[in-house]
C-alpha cells in the first residue's frame, strides 16, 4: 500500500495546481487545470508561468484573469467551454494579429521531462490567410530560446494546406541555434472542417543526449482526440538520435518553454485556442489514463502547508 501523499506546494491559493509526492511511485511535478482562476501555479522547485501575452484564464462565460483579475465578456460570439472544471487557458489571436504565447519556467533543469495537456482546436479554425506559412505550437529550451542560448532548443510548428487544414513537424538546435537539418517528420495534424471544436491530448517527451559526443537524445510526440481511449494515442514524431546535450556551462537540462506562439499564417477572423490540464512529469506519461471525455478531474489532495 502506498505511503501517504504529501503536497509540495508553496502557495495555498492554488487549489487545483497539485504537486504530490509518494515514497512508492512518482507523481507529476505539476498539474494545472487553472481552477485557481489565475496563473499562480507553482511547486517546490519554483515552476512559474511568465507574464501573459494575449493569454488569460477564462470560464465558459468570461475572461477572469489576464494581467490580473478581471471580468470581461467579449463582443464577438465565443465558445470557451473548458475540458475540465470551470476554467481553461485561452490564447487570443485577433484578425491579423500574429502573436499569442504563454511562457513558463520549470524552476529547475531536467534532463528527462514529459508534458501532457489538452488543447482545443478553435471552433472556426482555418490555418491562416498566409497559408502555408508555419505557426508555433510548443517550444522548449535549456539556457535560452533560439539563438539566445548555448544549449539546445526544440520547437514544434504547423503548416497549412489549401483547404485550411494543418500538418505538424519539429526541428531542434544543438546549441547557438545551429539547426540540425530541416523540419522533421511532417504529419497530418488538424483536418478542416472535421476537427473544429475538438479537444486533443498532446504528450511530449524530451530527453537530453548523454554527452556532447553522443547523439542519443530523445524527442517524442503523441496525440489522441477526446473521443479516443488512452490506448489510441498516436505517435506522430520520434527520434532517438538527437544531438541535444546540455551545454558545458549548464543548466544541466531543460529549463523553460512556451505554449503556442507566433502565427506567421495570421488568422482572418478572431480565433481562440484553449489549453487545459497542463501536466509536467519526470516519469513516463504515455501509459497514463489521462482524463477522458466523460471523466471529471481527480479531487485534489488535502492541502498541507509546510
């Protein structure tokens, strides 16, 4: 029988961003379903959401947190029904505006890290008026994004098709933004109109190379739709030979990243993405049951202040 769970939490205001540890099996480093109504989620290692950039916490009826608490109802027709609970993280792309991203700092450096979260395709999704130019989806780095770091960085980006659908691929840098080849493993990602309004679960695994002379870094990406079981997760990307070793001067692993980002293919009309149930772990999440379309999120453990 597992030993009692212990909350590793530095703020009592975070009700659902639960971090729990066990002496028998490892729990996620962080789970944030945004039920705190803000971006205050943290853990013992100091995870931190950065400032908002056309992002904010929403309920089904209003934007309730942007740069601070607010209560805004947009003038346009919108659909912000969350995947879990009463809140989600919204990414706003007004017509012709290219940038909406949410950065985060992990609070520590991790050589082997997993991410899993739900993301909803906008109900009016069309890849963009500049199709087939690329849009950002998820990025991760060690000591600096793109050319700003000596360590490696990884980015997933998606491209448009003539009918407004999208394909996704990834690329990575070994450091100093030295791109290791072109975008890799381009796969179908979003089909228009079929996937409009659907939630997809994304699972990402990244492991640093064992040394600067070893090309054994791992990059993996799975996806399943909300009407599919966890067993149906589809592996879209995998490489086990990536040149992504930690830089000699540190940090010794992945330290920061961002969700969504620059849309080179700007949207012709107001387009809102939603993200929910953002999970980070040092243990595999590919065999997790996740949260299915009819399941409620688990009850958070009883808060115990240190």
